[in-house]
């Protein structure tokens, strides 16, 4: 399994931007599909975005399309989530997640990072 440490969350006003980073351990980072999942208070975890091993294949939840961008740097074992035009409804704990290529369902998780957007 890959272990991950997230950073970059915080408090921002609506319309602002934040960038989350997720640093992963292990030599096999490039063999994992990476993603971000969030959980707002009182709600279930929600898929946000994912990115394939080469960075060429990305997927986004409809709620963040056009505002969020996921990217990865395999040389640094790091995945990023650039969040622009943030809305109060984006407030949640954001988790970095990983799954081996060819499998379904994220199996490894970061510790979570709070993102709060004020109106």
C-alpha cells in the first residue's frame, strides 16, 4: 500500500483559491490511480477527482468541473488539487486516495485536510 500525507488546506473566502498537495511514499507511486474525495459535515464521502498514472486521464465530479484541476508529479510522488472559484458548499475534509491500476475502489487514504470556505 501507499501512504500519503496531505497539506494545503485552510480557510478562504468564497471565490478564492487553494491548492492541496498529497505526498506519497513508496517506489510504486506511478502504478497508482490517485484521487481526491471529500466529506462535508453530516454527509457521505463524495468523489471529487481522479488522475491516471501518466496524468493524461482525469475525471471530475460535476460539482467541481471547470473549477478544480487535479495533477500529479511522479518524480516527486505528489498529487495536487488546485481549487479555484471556491464556494461555501466546497467546505469539507478532503482526503487523498489511491488505488492500484486495474482495480476498483480507493483502498488507501490520507489523513484528511480541512478546507473551509466562508461566504
